């Protein structure tokens, strides 16, 4: 019976992904990747046609224009588009209005596929904590539906694939603690982390480094540390070769400001949120609990701190205490790096989209204490869950626009309030 339910759940999950995948480009952030996908498929090059089709996220290197986004996701998207273009004669047209079958299948495979992968690994991870199957299905579903993961599920982005890959690596580390330390599991955890790095370097590098330190000082993990490093190597090398082949640089484009300085570059004269310069402490506040706050847009994640307290202070589930410390330290370092490297909240984005990569990890510590949380804070949990789902759906409607709200005659970049203005436009037409 249990196997039939799993199959039924997987079928429903796939159907939901098919239905919620969007068949059109949502904005400038998608646009950059799609121009790269078109260039790779139709002209067999990473160089894009910026002169005829200018866009925001472009860089200029050795006489050619490129997307500023990490190249791996574009290359994978080009593989999907190659099938659509050559086998089904479905040309990819750049439009934020009209539907396109190639756009739909690229989003479906890369983003929908990542969501399915994430839910599968999340569901598997909960088996170690004696949760009833109905709770595992419920928690695996609301992981997506109640967070920014669903908000960005219709857009071609790095964050969701990165989140899925980081959590897959976490699952294999957890599996070693629970079922035994093996060379294969060490290798796979390294491979998934390196794959996450190839998709979104900044979100992943601190997890890779901190987890290496953790395993080095843990006698059980250290025995197979070589295989963890060996697992990292293929995707590290692949990413480095792609970067060198495309822009001629080893590191991601955002480490090279000179690549953005060319005639016609938006970044020579940015406007609006892209010229914000808030004090760093205010910027941090807004990313966590302010205008774009992770815990405002997904308030259900507040219960992460309940799980964290139980493990670190109350000394429960001690077998994962070291791993938990490492995850938390990695997240803190990443958040600090975002605060000092960036200033614009990721453009006209809904919420702190850069933090999607570690949302499943936060949710895991909520999930393993779900029965206890439900029993002790039932009304609060239901309230925060309902709010989280509503806010997530609001983001899904249009994650890349309507992020400004007008109050007292002034414009404030508060995407959540801007979304209510967007809804009023729809219903009052």
C-alpha cells in the first residue's frame, strides 16, 4: 500500500509541475539566460547578439557580448532547446507576453525537474526521524508551496536547481551518519555540492568549504574525505573550463567589474533599486525581516529556530549536532557575503531570492520537529503556514515586477505591498 501511495504522490507531483510551469519569459533575469540558450543552439557559441537585442545582464569580453549568468544552466537549457528546435521545429522567440513551447519545456526540465528532485530527497531525509508517512508527504509539499521556491518556480533561475543540489548533498551526509560511512556516499555528496557550485557559485562555495572542514575534524567522515574531494573534482573542472571558454575568466563574472563597463551597458547608468546604497546593517535587516525579508515572505521558516534550539541548546538529536553547526555557519557566512557584495536585493525581485538555496535546509529543522511544533503551537503554525502560502502564490503570479509600493506620495521598494497593488489592478480593471 505504501508503495502505491508513493507512486500516486509522484504522479500528482509531476502533474502539478506540468500545470504550474510557465510557457513565457518573465523578465530581464530570464532574458539573459535565454539569449545564451539561443546562441548556443542556433549559432553554437556563448556569444550573444547584444547589438540587436540589448538586455540588462550582459558582459563584454575579448570583443564579444555574453550573458553574465553562470554558463552551466544555459548549456543545459540549450540541450533541451536543441531537441525542440531540431526535432520539433519549435523556435524560441523572446517575449514576456506570448507563450512559447520551447520556453515551457526548458522551464519544465530545469526548474520543474529540480523541484521534483528536491521533494524526493526531502521526503527521503525525513524517514530518519520517525515521522508518519502522511506528515512526510505534507511537509515535502509545503516545503515548496509555502516558500519562495514556489514563487520562482515559473522563472528560469539558478536558485532552485542550486537548492535541490545542496539538499541532495546534505541528504547523503545525513545518510552516512544514519546508515554508515561509505566511499560512494562521500563521493556523491561532493558531486552534488560541486554541481550546485557550477550552477550558482556564491551560494555553494561556503557549504563546500565548511563541510570539508567538518569532515576533516570528524573521525568517521575523515576516513573517506578523499572521495568527497574526488566527487567535487568533475563539476569543478567542468565549470572552470566553461567559464574560460566563454568569458576567458576563471571566476564568476560578478568578480570582474570591468566586464560590465562597455558602451550600452545598463550598469553604467543603473536606475531605481539598482542604485540603492543602504547602510549594511539596514540592508541585512531588510534581507532577513524587512522589505525583502526571508522570514517575512516565508514566515513558516521562523520555526527553524525552534528546531535549532532543540538540537544545539537542548542537546537533542546529538548525532547531527556537528553537521547542524556546520550548516548554520555556512549560511551565516553566505548571508554576510551577500550583504557586502551586493546592494540591490537582486533587482526587481520578490523577496530575498538569493537565499532560496538554503531554504530547504532551514525547513528540514522545522520538519523533524513538526509533531512537537504542531502540538505546542498549533494555531500559530497554521496561521504562519496560511500566510506563507498566500505570500508564495503572490510571488508566483509575477516574481519580477510590481515590487514598488507608493505610500504617502513616495515610492518604497517593498515587493509584498507592491503585489497587493498588482492584485488590485487585476480585480479593478
